[in-house]
C-alpha cells in the first residue's frame, strides 16, 4: 500500500527520484498518467491492468472518456539505476511541474504534485467534509 508524502526535485531532463518505499510496491515499470486536480497518477503494472479491467467492464459511453483521459496521455516508465523515472514533457506541463514536487501515496497509486499546488490543495481540505465521509465508513 502506498502511503506517505515525499519531497523530491525534478532534474533538467524531467527525471524524478521515486521514494524507495514506493519502488518496492511498484516492482518494475510504472505507468504515469493525468490525474485529477492537475496532479499525475502513477500506477504499478498490476494496478494499471486491474484498472483497465474495471474500466473495460463499463458500458462504452462511460468507459470512453475515462480511457481517453487516462490512456491517451499516459507513459510507461522504468526505474534507472538511481531509482528515477522520466516524466514526459506533456505530463509535466499538464501537472505544472517545474523543480520541486511531492510524491503522495494514495493507497493503490501514487500522485505527483507540484509542491506549491500540493500545498494549496491541502489548504482546501475541510475537516468537516472529511469527517462526514469517514463517518459513512464507520471511522
């Protein structure tokens, strides 16, 4: 399970260090794609394939926009010897990534955020809303 927040820099070639704890969960290549709220989603191969199977089960009118959003701009990446992955230019532009970024664990996927956008997003979280949702699952 992917948990935690890790701060890393993106180098001039668009590479970023993947947290060691995340690399162990990903075990091999990863898939990077557009995420919600202008972040990037990063999936391990198994989770990527599981996601595809769930989307494939939807009726075509529901599946098509999700596939277009997630798959059309997606990239496959492998770790280099230093544990970095290359984030393609189109995805860096989508997420507004420049130098400082945040890897955030989101259970079955990681998210990559521009550090400033992450900070702004955290400020929008309302504990009342989260508490209401938590109560629905018995927390």
